[in-house]
């Protein structure tokens, strides 16, 4: 089980890889679309990379609920990542 | 006969189209100046392939003309990962062409894009098939479709420039790039746009397309002498050399170009398109479709055969194709074929497939602009059946005054495109 901090820094690495956003800018309160400029296609990449990294499943229907980085961190934490 | 009725200035009522910007990403260089300098110097862009799959898969062809510069060394990493290689090359060439044109101020609704590709995003299609089989459906990239669709390069260039007059992708195999120049010219003449960014891109160096072209007996197998493999009009020619690259031209109405004081490289004076109705991959041995295309282009340009001082030939270095085109050029130009300086620049660039007509349009435009025809290399033993004045050994000076150049492109499927350019002065 990863800590919240480990999940956040893992997500930050993924977002940097996919979208070029500096890892330090990936904060809990940031919105993927509005703040980090991640479009729907890139969001799919982020989700798939997160599933692999944290060993969780994030069904497509649940992706819509992941508005902020904090939403994703909580989801992965609860899913046992 | 139509070409005898035509005279210069016969189309005074029509919108004049000029070339104001050039961009290239080719086996000879990462931009137009480097590519053109290499062409005039007679350098070959063909190399021996060292990728492990060449030997692992026992490919009969082990040479290709790959881009002189790796696009990944130039593009931003994050941008590049969403782009197929065809899109990367097209964007880089388009950026150069747009800057070269002076980044024209144009109403987006009067700006068009026509960027062709013969094959499309084959590297993405084949690469993602490997991902699917090895890692599963979930891992297939969500960018796959925008990367593999043949209109992807045109769409990305259009997005970057915010072009809203129309974005198009003609597909006619190895005539695609020339067809894009024709299409863009007609967009301006038809009043749909003031500026159109046109050209072609191709990048499918992968064992499957290479094996498939080899299976057609279309490729040179001169594996031990890569730089001597592409040898149009030479008796020892044995097929074309598989190439990749992109060429982009900025076309503009003469009025729009003059209003902003733009430099004019040349006029797109005429274009002619026909189809053979003969065979899916073999040229009509009498070149009838090619002859008609050249005649249409001359007529459209209001030019007589004797006005053509330079020909950038399709001349891919195949045994049949080079002769069929030579017959067509002679039939269409008549006695003028005795003196027109013919250059086969594929001897240096290899065959850029859907980008060939674009790169060769750039070469023809620069030949007019600088009044110098590039050489044809590797012409050691000229074919007796080719009755043309081929420029070989060194570049040749072109005459002063108003001069015209012809650029031919032909594609599998029986596509024939002829373009006639006229010097700016």
C-alpha cells in the first residue's frame, strides 16, 4: 500500500511524462482539465499508467469523477494502490 | 491541338498563384537550404540500414533514404509522443515554410492546408498492433487514430496555423504530394482561400512496407552500394530506393503576396491531372496518361512546349517507369525535349513516395528562382531508350528571362500529375 504522498509523487511523474507539466505543479487541488491542461485523450494515458503503477483498476465510468489530482489520489488509495 | 492554341497570358482573368515559402525535412537535410545545397553538390541521402530487423527478418532490401536529422532531436518530447512520424516531419517542414514566407497575416477563414501522404501513419498502425498483442487492449494509445489517419498531418498543420478555409489530404500514392500542390492552387483560383499551405509527408520505414514494396519487385537491391543504388536513366538501375521525408510550400494569391510585400519564388502556372486506366502498378508503356497530364498543365499555364527549360522528372530509377516517362516527356514537348534540362533528383533523395511531388516541386521552384538545375547522380551508362537532355555530373545554369519548369509525378493506381512553374521574373 502506497502512502498518499507516494501516490501523489507517482501521479506527478506520470502527468509530467504524458503532458510535460512540471511535477511540482501537480498538487492535490489542481484540476486535470482546467489547471493542468490535460485533454480527454491524455487523461486516458494518465489513468492507464496509474493503473499499472499502483496495481489498481479504474473503470472508464469512474474516470469522469476524477476532476482533481486529489480525487485521483483518494480513488487510488481506496482501491488499495 | 490545344498546346498550339495556347499562348502566355491566355488566363489573364484567373487568380495568379505564387510560391512564397518553402520547407523541407529530407534525407539530404533538416531544412530547405541544407537539402538544396546537398542537391546541387550531388550528394546521396541513401544509407545502409543497420536496424536488427533487417537481418532478423532476412529482408532482401537493406538500404533506405532516411531523414538526415532525427525529428525527435528537434521536436519537444511531449509534443512528439502524440504525433506519428509523418505528422512530425510535416509539422517541422510546415514551420520552416511558414517562417520562410514571413508568417503571413491572413484571415484564418481564408487560410487552407493541403498535406498529402501516400501511405499514412503505418508506423503507428503496426506499432500499436504490437502493443495490443503484447500488452492488451487497455494499453493501446488513445492517440492511435489521430496518429494513423492519413489526414492527420494536414489536420495538425491546420490546427497549428488555425486554418479554417479547409484542410485536405489527397491520396494518390507517389503522386500525392504533387496532387496537393494542384489542389491548393485550385483552392486559391476558386476563391476559397488567399493562402494555402501545401505539400506531402511520408514516413513508413518498417519491415512490412519495405518487404511489401520489395515483393512488388519495385525496390533496388544494390545493398552493398547504398549511395549508388538510386540511378535514374542509368542502364544499371534496378528499382527505387525507399525514402521518407516531408516537403511543404506556401502558396498565395499574387495579389495577397504583393499587398504584404512578400518574396515570390515562382508562380504555379499550370497543373494537369489524368489517370491511366491501364494497370494498378505498371505504367502505360506509351505514357498516354502522362502525356495528357503534361499537355493539360502546359495549356493551363498558357505555355508552349518550347517555354519549358527545365524538367524535374518523376524518374524513380525503375527499369520500366523511367523509359515510359521519357517517352511521355518527348511526346508532350516534341523538339523542346532536345534542350530542356532534365533532373532526376530522386537519384539523391531516394523516393519519398507521398512527399516526392512536394520535395520535387520545391526543387523545381528553387531551380527557377536561382536559375540552376540540380544534377542527376549515378548516371554512368545512360539508357539508349531515354532520349532526353539529362543534367548529370554538375548542376546546369538556366537561361535568363521568363522561364518555365515542369514537374512530373506518377503513382501506383495510374495517377499522373504534371505541374508547371514560371519564374518570378
